C-alpha cells in the first residue's frame, strides 16, 4: 500500500512536463495554418495580376516592337537592345509617340500617341523584366509645385550648365550633327522631362541620381515651366539667341541699306 502512490507520481510529473511543449507545438501549428490561410492568398493574387500584365505586355511587344527590337528585346539591325533600359524608357518613348517609329530615320520625332496608358504600362512592365533599369517615377520625384524662387533660379543655373548647349538657354531646341536635333522643351510634361534625364533617349546623355539628384531635376523643371509663362517682348526670332539675331541684322539691316543705296544711285544716274 505504501508503494502504490509513489509509483504514480513520476508518471503524472512526466505527463505535466510533456504537456507544455505539446501545447506550444500545437499553438505554432495553429498560427502557421492561420498565416498560410491569409497572407499567401494576397501574395499569390498580386503575383498573378503582375504576371497577367507582363504576359499582356509581351504579346503587345511581339506585335508592335519585335520587328525592330527582336522577339526578346535583344535588338536587331533596325533597333537597339532593350535589355536593361527600364520601364521609364518605354513610357517616355511610347507616351510621347516617338515609338513605334513609322520608318527608320536619324531621330524619332514626337507625334500623337495612339496607345492607351494601360497598353504602355503593360509593355513597360514586360521590358522591365528583361533587365534592371530605371522605373517609372512617382510624381513626388519631379514635383515642382512647392519650389521657392531661389530653387527655380538654381534650376535655371543647372539647366544652362547641363542642357543649354543642345536645347538652347530658352529651351527652344537646336540642331545637332548627322541630321539629329535637340527638341524644344516647351509644353513637355514634367514626367517626360524627368524620364528623359534618367534614361538618356537617343543622343541625349543619361544623368543618374548621383549626378543630378531628384530635387535638382525638379528645380530645372520648375525653371522650364517658368519660361513657358514669360511673355515674349517683340520678335523672338525663334528664341535662338545672338546668332539668329545677328543673321537677321545682317540680312535685313545691312541688306536693306544696300538696296536703298542702289536705288538712290540708280535715281541719280537717271537724272543725268
């Protein structure tokens, strides 16, 4: 009778000790099951949506772009490789109507865009999967609405230092070698100015965020938008600066004086 109770205690103690880890394991299993039921479903839905957009973009790309850039964006003799150009480059080229090109030329001109925003976004998403490159920026990266006068003045200095050699100080554009040109920047959307700076379309150099930070790009955009609002005083002559002004001065001014001198001389000869 003495040994009965003493034999039961070790079994009871062992059961108590084993119950704690079993309870903990059961709690972990239940938590894992709850997480698996909620979180992965959202992730899978997002991945499915992205995959559908990329698939749509690939189908559009193969119809509209592959003849020049290759079925997989590897490039051909008619067009460069798109591997690593990024989504921002596609958005700039297609949203401004430069791509697809109607026919090969020295430079793709801006024209009316015939694609929807959804189609452009899908093609950009597909090209983005070909290699890492600049993404389409958030509007905060190029917002100039809160700039001060000092910021805009600094943007003007930056523009004249980095861009005026091609686009001209008044942003009216200019000629470049081999039939190319720097387009005028009046009326260009801030998003497309930012994308051009970051992607370097055609003959334009690429400026990384390390070379020109976002706040400096926004300052230059603010300066350009300020130029659009300035009234023109007299004949702007295209806003191309002293070369154009000097040309018109010689042709019209000196040429007109020469014509007057010839007319006076002819009148004098007739009087004799």
